[in-house]
C-alpha cells in the first residue's frame, strides 16, 4: 500500500490542492484510494462531498492526528492532507504512518520563513533519518523563470530538500475543485502542460514515465 502525507505548517500553501489532485490521479488510474483529512477545516472532505458518483471513486477518511488508525481493507493508496501548524507528537504520529512526505510551498518570504523550522523538525524524525520515509517539495503557483522561484530554490538547497516540480498558477485547479474534480478528471488535451508538470511528482512516487497520460 502506498501512503503519502501532504504537509506544510502554513495555511494557504496549497496542501488540499496537492492532496486532492494526487487522490484524483490514483483514482483515475484504477487504484482504491483513501483521502484522509487531518485539517480542522476539513477542506479535502468538503471537496469530496462535491464529487460526482460518475467520477472515479475516492473514499473519504477523517483522521485524528494524535490517534492510531488503519485504512479500510483493500485500500491501495492513502493520501493524508494535514492541517496547518503540524508539529510535535501529532507530526511524529503522521510521519510514522507514511512512506513519502510532499511539502507544497509558495515562493514568498512568509512561506519560506514558516517552512525552514518545519524542514528541520521533519529531518529530525527517526523515520526520516533512517531513510524509511522520504520527503520532497513541490512549488505551488510558481513560474520557474521568475526571481522568486530562484530564491525559493536557493532556500531549499540550504535545507537539502529536493524540489520535484513547479505547478503553475492556473484556474484549471480552481474550476475543477469547485465540482469535486481534479486535473486528472479533465480531458488530457486541455491539461497537457499541467500534466507534464506532474510527471516528476508521480515518478518520485514510483509511477512509470508518462503515467499521467492514460486515456481521458
């Protein structure tokens, strides 16, 4: 079973966008997906309530951050959407449940300041130190050609955290989310540029090259 935690200590960093689209990809590729929401705002589960039954199924799972929990039998992929301010015992509990951690971050000084200490806390976790859990960053709402993107890249290099990809600021994510949809529920012909940006993320998660180009 694959398990991914989407985490960032700052609200509005793009956690739910990343988590729901990851769940959408795996569901569209035929996997039995469980989307767990550890955020008090329950953004991911609210999004799931808007999702049509005609779309590939994603099961919702409300997870209490400090409690042990197991996904239902038959689950193939677990995506956990964490809340803001994650730290301490709650963070350790969630890290112990997953194999991969993806940290969405936007190229602003506020996001970088909030993320620095969080990276250090994650890197100090036993599972991360022993290479049982791996972590990486996805730049959200970014144009990689800009100065702010280069500053973010330098900041991340100081913390030895790999950057998987840069996801651009596009209304496609907003429009899809309003209907409980994801990039992977939309026609490939309409989303080519953005699916290309997802390829390094999916590759890091063990998916084959061109995995996001199944017929749609």
